[in-house]
C-alpha cells in the first residue's frame, strides 16, 4: 500500500518548485497563488535568498505550493492508499487527497502563517530538539518545569522537539542534558509552535477552518493530533484546529500507517526529511517485533 507524506516548515530551499513552473498546469497554479497571496511568491521560491524564504508568510505557503503542485503533476500516477503531513504538511495532504480545494487550502495556510507570526510576537518563545532520550523521560521533565514547556514534535524514536517560553526551554535543555540526552539543541525558529503559546493563533485559524468546506478525502488521512485513519470531514476539521496547540505525533502516525499495511512511503514536496524519519520509525518497529 502506498502512503504519500507531505513535509512541513524547514524543508524550503532556494529554487524550490522551479521545474514545476515549466509545465503549463504548474505555471497556472503558481500564477493563481501569486494573485491570491498578493505578491509573487513564485519569484521568491525560484530565486529568493535563504533569509527571504525563512519569513513565515513565505515559508508556509511556499512549501504548501511545492507539495500540492508536485502531487497534481503526478496526474493519474497519484494513487494514495493513505496520506499524512507533518504539521503544515497536513494541509498539503488534504488538498492532494481532494478534501480541500487548492484555493481554500492556500488561504488557510496564509491565515495560519500570519496568525502564528502574530502569536510569536506576543511572547518570545522557541523550540529545542532533544536527542537520545525516551519520550516519557522528556515528558516528565517538561511537566516538572513551572514555565510553559511541552513535547511538540514526536519525530522518531529518540528525537523529540520541545516547545515553550525561552526561560522554560533553557531550563528544560539543562535538565534534559543532565538526564542523559545526547543533545539538547535550541532551534532557529520564531516561536513555540504546537504549544499552548499558540492559543491566539488557534482562535484565529479556527474561525477560518470552520468557514471552509472540507470534503471526505479520497483515502484516509492520518492527522498529527490523532494518528489514526480518518475520512470524516467534521473530525478532520476539529483535528486541524487542535493541531496548532497540540503535538505532532509523527512517530505514532508512521507506526499506525505501517500497522495498517503501508509498504511504500512517498514524500511529496521539497527535501526528504520525512523519509529519514520513516526509516528510523520502521527500524524501531522491526527491532521491537524481533525482540
């Protein structure tokens, strides 16, 4: 069974999607996106600097556009048995699986990016990657800290990203290192994504999601906050709303897709970060089965 997976923020690079513009259908979608966004995001994607691409109002729609237009370029060859997306990638997955229109998906991504940026400006916050510790150890230490610090991205066994206030992340990194983490690396991000500090953004995005038509996808989608097969539009909406302040359970998503029969994972979008995470999850699952 084929599982198509869609990357999130951080996968961007200068020149992304340029080849897709050479195709008539791709060029039309890029131009439609430029009109909806109000500036030529295609120019920034194809030849912009790394700094320009890092701006939240550019990064999120750029990755979405690359992923969705690439999926559409596959035409009849795009035959998913299941789909999933990492954080922002969930919106790409929903459009690719025909649950969201291209226009509605792009507008939601723009709303999401702008709302997240505003939430980041309300309170200085950040994230950190914790390597080499069991998830429950990380969760326990975060829960003991008085500042806001939560597990945000369960990327693969031994790699968990935490999110919270700057003092909270600093304290957590110190305590997690003392507890045996191989690395506790603060990330170069503008805010505490997938944490309670994103609540102002969630409120704004919720209104936009509730006003948007979502249909049943052509195949089950495994969502970040509830990594089980889902085709119910009402539940998909609720999971999308919860996602901004909830954790990205990517490890659990891949585990469930494997359990449900996924034999091939195809990454659709810039880069191949998710492929690496899938391999690590798969390896852990096989090791556990052998044991």
